[in-house]
C-alpha cells in the first residue's frame, strides 16, 4: 500500500486559527488554493459545507473528516489541520484534528477505504497526541506513517 499518497506536507496546517466549523473548513481548504486537483475551489468548498450541514463529519475523539466526491475534483486530495485550542463542531463536540478529503467521482472503493483508514488511525490516542505535539509538517507526515499508524493501515 502507498502510505500518505494523497497527503503532502504543504497541505498540513499546524496551527489552525478558526474556532468554528465552517470557518475551519474554509481555512483548511485554503491549502488547496491553486491546486490543479480542484480547479474550482469555491464550488468544492460550497459543496463540502452543504454536505456538512446535512451529514456531520465528526467521528469522535476530537476528529472530523469532512469529505466530498464530485466532478469538480480532478484527482484525490487530503489536507490535515491541527487545532490545539479546539474547533466548535456539532452538538458541543470539539475538534482538534480536521482532515479534509476531496475525491473525484471515480475510484469509489479507494475513496471509502481512505476515509475509513484515516478514521481508524485517528482513533488511536497515541497518534492523536503525537499529531497535536508535532512541530512541523514533516513530523506530521512521519507520525502518520510511523508505528503508531502502520503504513498498511493508511491508504491516503
């Protein structure tokens, strides 16, 4: 399996400023500004927010995985944002680790596997703790491909 194939260090945001859900999604999506994978970022963000209003993406333990498949996405992308102060999410939930996933309409199985794999790995307390203590993007990448998150578990 190819660990972290769709996550790049320049799409890791170590210190998110936003404290509310919609603002946090927009802030993280800024990492995709001018990304060839998503030619119409405004349309993509709008679609993510609309989906989020119907189906929340909080998966518990301070993690949210907003994800969206659309023909506006040319190639899969993954961004991760970390918030030590927390982001107000749904029903009083606070999110500290936010992962935004954009996927083209093709490759259904890879899409579902990526979302599921990330949710599973981010439910590991040692992984979450290490991510929130990371000093730079390369450290985040290392944590997600380390023993705490075995590479055979991550398909993003």
